[in-house]
């Protein structure tokens, strides 16, 4: 199946992508794009033990970082993934390796339903967030070589999901096989490895949300 046709079929099934960020993040996205945790740590020149704590260990809480030029940023927590729970569900990979693997990815939801679940999760429902809506077809066309998709919410990889491995993330070659059998449904996430520096070009809306309530529009093209 030709790549253009695959992107067309995929975007017909998932016409929009959604990214949930800390309140006030839109300005940074416009300047730098969507950055993974590892990319953000590189930008802010975070190293040593602090980097290991953020990138290779469990983050039960949001971690603020600072830089004399780039200002401040907040790295999202990984509260649903304590290492003892991960150890029971991972296969062929340690909790540390899983944290490092996920921290190299930028994450976007493939459905509004998944976005709403995240916005209303216990740690986030009382805080405002910037929600970016992106056009799937143009975004995927730009980053297809570094995109994978996942059937589960990988940031909530508890043992009830069964065995979880890096193979939970499927390449577009696998998506092609899905498309040929009509099986494009049932995907949860789309990820880009490391960073999507031009992501802002494909944003169609930015809104402020708190839980189930839209607080207003931040930006429209």
C-alpha cells in the first residue's frame, strides 16, 4: 500500500490528534515544537543525578526545571507507573528501561475520548491545561518516519493490561497490515520519537480545559 494512501486512510479513521500540556505551554510549543522529556532535558542542559532521577526513575509528581535562557518548564509526572507495578507487567525490559524508553517520546491522543479521560484523571482534573488539536493528515505526513502508535495508554501500564513490551508500539509498517484487513481501530496513542519541532504548523486549535470544562479559546489560526 502506498504511503500517501495509508496516511489518507489512517487520517480518515483518526482525523484529529490531541496533546494535553501544562497551562501556559502553548507559547513554548510555538517556539520549540513538541518535546519529549529527554529533548526538554537536553534543551535545559539538565545532567548528572538530577537527570537520572527525572529520566530513569519513577516520577510520582510533576518536576519543575529551570534554565537561565529558556526559563521554566514542568515535566509531567508518571504517577500510575511505580516500579513495583511495572515489574509485574513488563516483559523483556526493566522499569528503568521502560521509563527511559517512554521519556524519549512525544505523545498525542488519537481520540477526544482518550483526551477527556486524561483531563479528568484524578491528579489532573482540578488543574487547567492547554489542549492542542492537530490535523492528523499533515502532521503524520511530516513525521511518518519517526511515528509509532500504541493500543494502550502506555503511561498507565499496570499489570491489568497483561504483558507490556516495546512491541506494544507499532510502526507504520504494521499499520499498513492493519489497514489491509480493515483493522485501523482500537489504537490509543500516536508518538513521535524525541521531538516534533514543527508541530505548531499543524495545530488547528488551542483551548484551555479544566476537567470536563472548556475554559476558553487560547488560539485559532
